């Protein structure tokens, strides 16, 4: 691009002109083929990568790069996340590719480059941060925001523009394999943490992509991509609030859900992608297709006759960009335009959004030039590792402790189990080593990732025994572990999941469970270890909660780490030793008796234990639960007034004190109970939570300003409303450990509220 062209009457090249005017001018100059070329991505090298997307090798046809690039290109897919490549080599290669796109296309428009970045940038040698369940367990949005600021900084250095995260699906059935990618089972918590993720990534100049909009987690029986039948109130009151909160935080892209709800796939639903997202929410960014979601309308859902029909339906519904690679938005869409079965104005609508975003990213600037790094790029620097360690420490949940923990002094410890001596045990399915690296066993992991055995050896005399793999195993392996446990003072059993994709693991995308027993022979191993009489500390490294009710009374302690990232083993060792006082709280419920109870804590009264059903769904460990080595003393909790205006706030004050000799932490959790409503509501639902640190002997006062909008729900008329009448605020340590139940009366007229309602309380801690 040259300044000479800027003065030639081409308004779109003028950086001083209004963005909308620039984009409209450019669109008028483009041929139909050039327009369509901006509406798809290209995945170069997909044929040599492993299976990282559903039906990847069925649907990824070879492309003619030379033919495609001369018309321009919308996006480049996973330049760094397809195979292991040194960061600086990948960055230089990307810069060359961008220069080729600029040179070959008539308008010289670069491509947007996107990558996965759920637990860190999905690139070789990049920091692997704790998993989303850990973010939820931390109850610390500030830490999550700092994580994505650092993540975004790395992405910018490489030439990446867009990150395909966060996942805002509220976990509904804990057998679903993608529970590990979710932040938790409560919409307020998911929205709070997800918004922080978005704020951090967007502050670094990276486009955050909310997924999966919407209903992906509502699939029947927790099966990946299975049909969903979520009712309209559950959809609006449980599944949508996290997206509303994250859009407010500045997310500039949204990715559709794969699933169909009540028979209508999200990728073909204009009511969802246009009427709700655009018209009601005012979203002006881009909607990108989940990988192959558009051909799935034809291939899997059976709602499109062919690829041309799938392209028309998706484009009309509101999907602007086809990912991961050109298919339906290529020749099939061009054929539809040529035949007049789709209006070119619909293409222009999507194109305008795409080009406006490219303009925001500086890709239409006359002086744009892809950066070429001149030095080695460190994607796992000391600052990133330190933050990964801090987030891991703050997310570990102490579920049960009979007094054995912390393990002080040097002990003879048997460390047993399939997750004890495997670096992959601390990483989720979207971490680069498990997402991509597993398909390249000849390439080293590229990171220093200690195992639990490695970490505990610094504190204790450790004897390690496998016991059994995650799946399978032999009697002799279990017998060897039993012998090691008998000879030890303490046995640390490290059990859980192998994260993977599409059946290659016990947790992760496409790795759904039929029940909530520990996978394979792990429960058998645990029973054998308990029978030795040696105290057993269970450490869970898993992507979902598991049923432990048969063993809980015999276990000395239970610690849950979910997938705590590359520094997770060290963080676990600090918690077990007492150097770190555990402060995590459960973002998901641990089930009680019965291995297939899909319920979360968000149930109406008849979803709880009753005398009219023989099944007891009472959890073993409830949502929000977590223990401490130094429990906080709750002094007082109260409100300044019992009347709460339906258009105003109530002021809730809680006073906490640390009577112990070590620093400690509490998570003040506020739940709403609505005794009488127009519809059957959850017995209680989180409307506010804040983490409070207390030094030894310190007293702190927590004040929460709660707007009446936080009580809103979808009534019989089908819109959100704030009712007058009695409500109860339950304030405490968890959803069942309530310090105070405060009755209030909402006064004033019923109010209808919408997208612009107040979504979070305001906390003050002194």
C-alpha cells in the first residue's frame, strides 16, 4: 500500500476517514469473488496434523493456495497450533505468508490469524496455565485477567490477532467431556471469570472469541454434539448470562455452538445469531463458525440439502466467517450467488463486519507491514511461570481433611497412581502438549513440567508405584502399589483423568463418560490402598468431579487440583506441606451416592431430595465448598435495611476475623433464594462472590452493593423481570455452609429488565 494510492480517490486507504466510510468504499470496489474470499479461513498443513477437530480429516479437502490467495483471504488458521514449530521460526514464516497475501491480492489486505488459547497460547514452548475449572475454583477474576494479558502479549509478538476463547458454556451434565473446558456450573461465576478473561485478552489487542453460543453444554446425557432440549427459561437464565457479561467486557467475536436445540442447529438460527446477538445485545463484531459447523448442517444435522444450502442458511443466520478452512463459503456460496439463491447484500453484511474488524486491528492501514522478530522469542518466561504457579496455588481445593494435612516434617511417603508421575497429568485437552504434541512423539514437550512425584521428593522420602494406568492395568501393578503403601507412613494416591480428544482420553472434547466413577481400575486401586491401614491422601487431577462416597469416610484427606497447569505439581506440594494454605472453592458439585446423577446445584425444590423419589441427589461436596488449614471466624452479617427497592440496591455487610497464626483466605458467597415466583426457580443461585485474604489476627469488613436486577428471572410472559415480595440472601462459605440467611422485601412495582441490567455486585473490602 502506498501514500500515492491514498490520494488517488480511494477513500478506504485514508486512515483519517471514518471507519464505516472506508469499509463501504472498499466493498464497492471488490468483485464477488474477492468479497467471498474475506469470509473464510484457510488451514495450511491440516493434512499432516493430528485430529484436533471433529471430522477434521473427512472434511478438510486440499486447497489450491495459489488460486485462493490471488483473491485475498479472510483468516489463517492455527499457524502455530497445528504442529510443533519454534516460535521465532513460526513468526518469520507467518510474516512471509502475510507478505505473499498482501502482494498477490488486488487490495493487499492481510489475513486475520487466529489460534486456540484456552489454557495458554496453543503453541510449542508456550506457558500451559491452569484449566478453566481452576479459574473457577480460584474465584479470582483479577488473576485470570492478568493471565490473559500475558497470553495476549505473547500472541501479539507472534503476529496472532484472534484467540478462540473463553469457553462460557455452563456445565449442566458432569459426564460431558468438555466440563474440563468450562469454568463451572454457575452462570454468575462463569460470567465473572469469563469477563475477566476477555478483558485481559482484549486489553492486549487480541480479539477474544466467546464460545460456544449457545447451548453446547446442554446436550442430552452429556454426549458431545448430541441434540439439546433446553427450555427457553433455562436457556435465557442459565446459559446466556455469561455471554452477556463477557460481551459487556468487550469481546469482539462469537463462535456458534455445534448443537441443535429443540431441533434447530445454532449455526442456522437467525433468532439466536442475529435477532438476539445483534438486535437485542447490540453486538457489532464478527461471528465465526466453530470448525466445520457449516458443512455439519448438511453432513450431521440433516437440515441442509447440500453444501450450497448449508452456506446460505449459515450466512443468512449470521455466521460471517467459515472456519477452519474454505468449504461451503467457497465455490458453493459463489454458485448460490451466481444463481441468485442468496442476495449479495447478505455477503456484504458479513463482509462489512469482517473488514471493520480488520480495520480495528490495523490491517487496512497504509503503512501496515507484518513484523519479523529478530531474536529468540520466549513464550514461557519467568513472569508467565510465576503467574501460572500463583493461579494454581489459589485454585487447589481441600475437600476433606481428618487432620493429617498439612504433612509437616520429612515422611516416608508412597506416591501411587496413574497421575503421579506423568507431566501430562496437570494439563487439559486444549494444552499444546496434549492437543498437538501427542501427535508428534518425536518432539520434546518444550517445557519444564514437574510431576507430582518430582515435586514431593523435595519434602519427603518418596517411593513411587504406578498402581494402574488411567485405563486398564494388571493385578501385579496394584499389588506392587499396595506393598509400597504398607511400608510407608503416608500414601498419596494421585488419581484422575487422561485429557484427550475424541476418545483418546477419559476427559476432554469427545471424551464423555457414562457415569461418574473413577475411570478404569482406579477405584479398585484406591480400595486396595485403603485396606492397608496406611493413611491415604487422595489427590485428584481430573477434568470433572467424581463419585467418592464409598471411600470418603476412610480417606485421611482429599485434595482436588483439576488440571493446574505446568506449575501445578509444585503448587500441590506446597498445599500438602502447608507452605500454601488452600483457598480454592468448588466450581462444580461432587456427586453423592449414584454414579449417573447429571444434576448441578441449580435445581428447583423438586430436583432436590424428596420423599417421592428413591434417588437421593444430595452432593458429597457442594458447589462453593473448600476447606482451609486456618478457617476464618465469621463475626456478623447483616443488611442496612430490610426493604429493597425493585429499582435500587441493598447494602450487605459481613465482618470476618482470622484468629489463627497463619494467613488465611475466605470466599464470601452470596446466594439468592426466592420463595415464591411465577415459575419454579432454582432453590438458590449465586449472585455474588469475593475472595478475601486475612493476615494473622486481622479483621476485615466486606460490603456488597446488590442491585435488585440480580434477582431478575424469566417469568411467564417470557421476559426477564424483577418482582416485588420476599427474598432471602444466604451468605456463607458455600452453597450449603450458610452463615446467615437474611429475609428482605423487594418493594415497588414489578420491573422488566433486559440486556442492560446490572449483572454484578460492587464489593468493598476494608
